[in-house]
C-alpha cells in the first residue's frame, strides 16, 4: 500500500518537501492554517542566494555593538522587554559567530547553498514558473571606499573558496546600469550567480499547484493538533482527521512551539522583518535588486512595485508590529531612488526562524519514529526550500541524501 505523509507548513520549505515526497511515491497531505506561502515565504527580498555561503553572523566588533545598543538603525532593532528571554539564544549566536566557529559553520553550510539554484531550477521548470524569475544577480552599492574595499575582499575570498562569481562596478558603471539611483555612491559589487524572484508568494503558489498536479492534497488544519494515533500521526483538518505513517514539521518560526509540545527544546530564535511596496515617480526604473550596504535596507523591483525590505528585529514572535525600521529606511531610500506612494495598506511583517549556529534543522526527530524536522533556515528559507525538500525526502524514503546533511541533524541540540 502507498504510504501517507503529513507535511505541516506550506511555506517554500514545506511545499518543496511535499513535492519531492509525492514524486517518490508517497501520498502527501500538505497542511497549513493559511493558504501556501502566506507567512514567512510571502515577505522577503526575493533572492535565491547562491552567493550566500556565509550565514549572517552576530557582530563581534565592540564599537558596532555599542552603535546597535542605541537602537536607532535600519539593519537591526530590538524590543527591550524581549531581550531577557532571548539572552541565552543571543549568547550562543554571538559565540558561534566568532571567526573560527563561523568559518567551520560556513564550510558545513556551503553544500546546501551550492545546490540552491539547480534545485530551484528543476522545480521552476516543472511548475512553469519561469516568468517569475530573473537571472541577472543582485548588487550592493557603496557610499564609502572603506566599505567597498572590505566587501570586495570578502567577495574575492568567496570566489576563491566557494566558486561564487561577482563583478566590480565603478561609479560610472553604476550610473549607467541604474540611471535613476541618486547619491554619491563610489561603486558597486554585483553578484552574478543568484536568481531573483518577482513574486515570492507566486513562486510558492506555483510549486503548490505543481504538487497538486502530481496527486498531492492541500488542506487547512491546526499543527497544534498533531499527536500519536497508534503507530501513526494524526492531525485535525478542515476535511476531518488525517492520519499518516510519517509527519514532517516545516513550520518555520512556529516550529519551536510545535516541537516543545513533543518534548523538545530547540533553541530557536526569531528575527522579524518588514516590507512595503511603492510606486515610482515619473518613468523611473529600478533594474536590479539593490542593497544600500552602509544603511542596511534593500530595494527589489517586484511585480507589485518596488519592495523595500528591512533588516532584523529581535522581538517576541507574537509581539505587535513596530515598523520603525521601515520608516527609517523609507526616509533614506527616497533620497536614493524616486519612490512614489505606498501601495500596501500597512507594512507586512514576518518572522525568520533562526538557530544559534546559523544552520537549519533537517532530519529525523531523535525521540520519535516517523517524525521529521525541516526548519530554522533564517534568512535563506526561499533559497534553501527545494534543496531541503529533496534531501529530506530522500532520507524519509530510504535513499542516501545527495549531499551530506549530518551537520544539520536535530541531534546536535539534544
């Protein structure tokens, strides 16, 4: 008989996992409380970051930490009352970000990133989503020579050690490439390998449609109802109870709550982020996904308009929105590019699930048969969805994963 699998969480990671399991002969039920891709997968910069082999670390320089303490920046913000509950996570995050540990982690992380484009490409073609993709990379623009030189040195290192490619642009090159960008920028670094997505939610929805074309089923349900029913796993859904031999938790920032109910205590932190879409003034055009490196905001020319995204906010998962970073970023961005009116009724907010060692949790639950984890992808959920889905599906169906995933094992936190 065909084995059934429940996949909890219909973001890019969950949908990709469901596809790969369905392809391997499992009967998959994809369950979420909302439509696919409506949470963290909805709001991001829309990048498949082949260059992102070095995960985002915690600042180590004392001077920079002091500047962050003033809590007036675009790239980071914190809720003071939330810090006591996050100190243990932040301390481990800071320790793992020291130079030696960060180098080790980057080398373990690199195989996932290395296959991000190829694994997405296969699903993009299968789902007919080519119209949502651009293949011209993205760029960082610099206000100072010091920041430019530091980033170029790092880019050269990544090219040498991990095979990523880039090009250097002078101020004249930047002006030719982006004639509507204003300001005294000394140049830019353009990453050639990454792909960008015109509509991240649309891409997740396209993958979901492809999953259903393979015979998979999507229903709404409550992940908190997951429990044992004999030797099976059971979840309450809008279509009634669903039982399966295997269950995958791909719940993003809500994974900590779901796993805690099952007796696990993963040190999962949360980095919240915001975005807003804008019209443009006149006939202004933004041609590239662009990071203002010194200020820490991102401009992305998406289907709905120019998407402005912020850095990380350290706050409780369920705390009310505080889009101060977005307001700060908008003021700066308007001096750089002719943004028009806001197009969204209110700022979008989402949460990134982060582990203190900056690597995702992928693999079998240590204390439960038939339970599997796929969460903790931090800033690279969109990037790593398909490759995570493939390796986890291979593991569940008894295949040897095509890359070594031992570094991402849930056991490292048990």
